[in-house]
C-alpha cells in the first residue's frame, strides 16, 4: 500500500506542478480578470456541470481562505446527490445548460468560470454558448488533452461537438489524461486513482489566491472567508456578510 500511495502521490504532484508551470501565463491572466471583477464589487460565478466537476465549484465557494465574491451555481440536476446515473444523463442532455445559465440571470458584465474535467459535455457547452450570447465573460478550466482525444461521436458530447477550450474567452488547461485514473494495479481490470478533482481544485485555488494577491497589491480590502470553526470566525465573516447575503443565491 505505501508504494501504491507513493506512485499516486507522485502522479498527482507531477500534474499539479505541470499546471503551475505550463499554465502560469493563463493563470495570471484569469486571476487579473477575477481581481477586476472583485475590485468592481461584482460576483465571480462558478459552475461545474458534471458529477465530480461540481466539487470544484463547491471547493471555492463559502470556503475558508476563499473570496466572498464567489457565487457557486449549485444546480441539483448534475449533483451526484441527486443520483449518479441521473447526474450523467442530465449533463448529456442538450439544452440543460442553457436553462441553468438563464435561471442564474447572468448577463453583460458578469464573469462565469466553467470548470469541468473533460470539457465536452452537452450541459457544459450549452452553458458556455448561452452565457456568451448574453455577453458574459467566460473562463474555462478543463483538460485539452481529454477533450481533444475524445471522439466526436462520444455520447456525452454537445451536438456541435465543441470543446470548452474553443468557446471561452480565457482557458486554463488542467492536463487531466484521458480516462482520469492514473495508477495501474497488477491484476485490476482498470486503472485507479483519479486526478481530476485535485487538478480542478488546485487550479481554482491558485487562481483565487493570485487574484487576492493582485487585489491587496492594489490596496483593495478583500472580503475573505474565515472558517466558522476557527477562533473569531463568525465575527470576522459577519463584517462582510450583509454585502453578500442577498446577492449570492446559494448562501
């Protein structure tokens, strides 16, 4: 087991390092976009249409050390808590992402971060196309390799066969390999040890941290969540809560 864990750790840390090094310019650009939005006191919407991709949007929402301006779109349709197979069916349903974005009321001047491990499913692409029609600035976080190596006829794909990285204004490549799992176990029928949740969460946290750094350099007081379980957490959060309670639907 320790050897297996060490192999997994090596694969995960290698992927994180590649994202940090090879996507440095993209991360800096997206962080500036986020910083501009926060400096203007506008929300940063994050949507992860896909069973485990939803975890990334939750990772940076209402999170200790995270920006209070982050508003996660937690649509029940693709959450695993609504049923895993149902979630997969919903993310493959053309038109569903359009409904979610329209329901969120996004429009001109808004920023939407779309995060998805593989960057191809119908709900994701519909969300992107709909947001673009409505004048929303779009950031995509997904794997170019996974999307590029997935057949145009794959049942998860949007009818246009588009990839997320081709339909957004800014994109960060998480480099998740095809199949997601990276560790081979002798005798096992499939690889094990998925990496996409690490990649998505790491990427988004680095973007948010870099945005906070940029904002503080500008002299902006940045509302940041402190854990409610930490000493003084409730009091620290209460300083800013009234600014967001009615603006962030999921609060």
